[in-house]
C-alpha cells in the first residue's frame, strides 16, 4: 500500500476513534432523557404518543449500539478491515 494511502487511513482511524470516545455517552444521555420524556407524556394521558417516543428512543439506541460495534470492528477491533 502506498505511504500516502496508509497515512490517510491512519488519520481517518485516529479521527473516528476520537469521535467514538465521546459520541456514545452523549447518545446514552439523550436516550435516558427521551425515555423520561416519553414516560411523562404517557403519564399525562397521551399514552399513544408516549409509547411512540419510548419506542423511537429504544430504536435509536439500538442503531447507535450497532453502529458503534460495526465501526469498532472496521477500525481494527479485530483487525478486520483497515489494519
């Protein structure tokens, strides 16, 4: 592999690794806030909207978890793709 390409891959890897350090905790905090908000909406008598908010928060958290796993695998967690 040419040195320029390897340097680009190393740069992207370090950038994504840095991002992956702070994005999941922020998403986790938003997940908790959305569950609380959905519960409050549910308790105020708007059960259908409350359920939709809670379901959307769960689906969003699942997507973020899967994306985190995929990115960590691609960035060398198992030496799969970029290393």
